[in-house]
């Protein structure tokens, strides 16, 4: 089955700086890669996703890049703000349409934005 | 409601007891998922329903775990003969099943087995 590794486990950055979180996956059949943000006591919330037919996707301060050959994908957050502090999870699945099968999640990155 | 609703939010039980956790998905969502999240870990897939049927139950850890969705809406996760290792947050998610891929998660049910 799929195995997703995520680094770092904790990331502390100064407010206004950029943050980068990296993930690798093992199943070359995986075709859908979402990123979720989880705040304390809440369920994960989708912030951005990418499918295997594109290499990069951007949404305001958030971007995701995908390298299928190397089987890794990254989350980039620019101009970080205090409200970006949370735990971020990457995930991957080979499910048709991206939602048909269960996602395999990484272990998470605790992002801390220092004022 | 507007989002995925899970009850109870917290459940404390004793080892060996039976528990039921309920999930009410977003109205109209055909796909429903159960995940388990241990402290400091990412969610771990348990089971996926498309309509009333379990399309993929490969994540259920053993036969003490069972889930149903009899009318294709509300789902119940059932755990028999609970063990201390079952302690975790059980997350439910739903999606429209239209291929967008986005899962909408509830806030979870925190299960503590003493």
C-alpha cells in the first residue's frame, strides 16, 4: 500500500517569512495529493490539492508543487501570518477521481508562526 | 446542519465495553469515510462507503470494528470489546463523490478506553 513521509515534524518561522513542508510517497499509481490544515480540536480542512497531470498549483499565498518522477510534493506558504499556525497534513491516493479510495496521510507538520 | 456532525464528541469507556460512534454527513454527500487519529499522528483510513455499501473496508484493524450506513446517510462505527489501544479520535468525512476529491471532516469523537 501507499506510504507517505512528511518533513519536518515541527517548523517555526517568523511572521512574514515563507514556510515549506515536504512529502514523499511510495505508490507510483497515486494521482491525487491534497493538503489539509488541522487546528486544535477541529477536523482537518482542505487548503489546496494537486492532481498528477500538473506540476504546480497556486492559490493566493499557498502553492503546491509535484514531482512525479521523484515522487515528492511540497507545500509553500508565503508571507506567513499568525493564523497560519496549525498542523498541516499531506496525503496521497490512487483512487479514481481522487475521492474513491481512502487517503493515506503523512504524520503532520506543526507549523508555528513567531510574531 | 451545514457540516459533518459527529456524536458523541467525547466518550470514556472501560476496557471490554461496546461503543457506538455516530456520523451525520453533509446532506446529499454520497461518499462517507471513517478515519482514526492517534495523538501526534495523521488520520488513518478505516472504511469508505459509497451510498449504503462499504466500498473499501481494508483499513478496519480487526473484526472488533464494524460500520454501517443503512440508508445511505448517517453512519455508525461500532467497536466491540474495546481495548486501551483503541483510544483515539475517530474522524468522519463526507464528499459529494463527484470526483473533486475534497473530504469534509467532522470534529471527531474522542474515545478513551480506561
